C-alpha cells in the first residue's frame, strides 16, 4: 500500500494524471513555459517512483497540464490586459482567449506585476482602484 491509500498502482497513476490536468499556467516567456512543463513532469515521475510505481516514456507523454504562452511575442497577456488576448496551449497548439484558458482556475498563484502607478494608463489605474487594495507607489499585491 502506498502513502496515497490507493490499492493499486494504476489507481495512483490515474489519480495523479487526472489532478495534473487541473493545473493551469501561463507565462509570457515561451522558454519558461517549457521549463514549467518539464518540472511538472519530473515531479510526477518522482512521486510515482517514490511510491514504487512504474514510470516510463509513455507516462511522460501522458502528464498533460494546461500551460499557455502568448500567441505572438508582442501580444503579452496579463492581469492588467483589458481584452481577451489569444494564447496557445504549448502541448497541443490550440489557440484560445486568455479568459477561457485560465478562467476555470480555483486558485491563481502568480508573480506580482511590478509596475509603477506613473507608468499605467488611466484605464489601468481605474481598473486597479476597483479591484485591489489601496495602491502605493509600486504595486506588488495584485492577483487577478
């Protein structure tokens, strides 16, 4: 019996594979999205290996989190974007709007957008005032 209280090897593997599909990520840097994918896959294999489960290249390909990148290098999406910009799933190449790609997330963990109020457009300042705690000179607490 393993630490996850599943009775069979297949149950544990399937449970982890299912949970990985619930992970969503986005980065403006295409290379970082690939690093994130590799890190998630390595972590899954490490967990399964620690539980004496079989790991393989076939399993590697079955580890499929939902990681997105910008569709174009200068089409950066972010929390302050006011339109539904197009992003690309790095595993299947499917394009979708950022709102759809990340809209089903229960929890969002992110690097804060480091920006000064002085550099923001009036529309962004208004958005921040409505959606966040009171701002100081540098915004470091905004999470969608």
